[in-house]
C-alpha cells in the first residue's frame, strides 16, 4: 500500500476554511443589510479579474516565438 491517509495530526489546517466560511457569511449578511454593497463587491471582482488577465497577458507577451518551418534541421528538435 504506497499511499496512506492519516488525519491524526492535522493541527491548524482547519482554520483557513473556517475563516473563509465566516467571511462569506459576513459578506452575505452585509449584502442583505446594505444591498448597494453588492454593486461594489461585483465591481471589485470584475476589476480584480481584469487586472489579473492584464498581468497574465503582460507575462505571456514575451513568450510567443515564431520559427520558420525550414529552420528545423537534424540538430533541432
């Protein structure tokens, strides 16, 4: 049996999902109390996604290379 699942010593690994769950519940309650807050949350998510895509594009822009088909010889793979 090469793999053995052991949950005996998890430690504080449960804290991250618990805090995320509490944060989501608090955001839900805040949106319920202040519906206009939903506009700001959606706008922030869209801005973050747009910035992430621009960062990815900036990172990948130098990785595009073009080679001629006849450049491949016996040495090149």
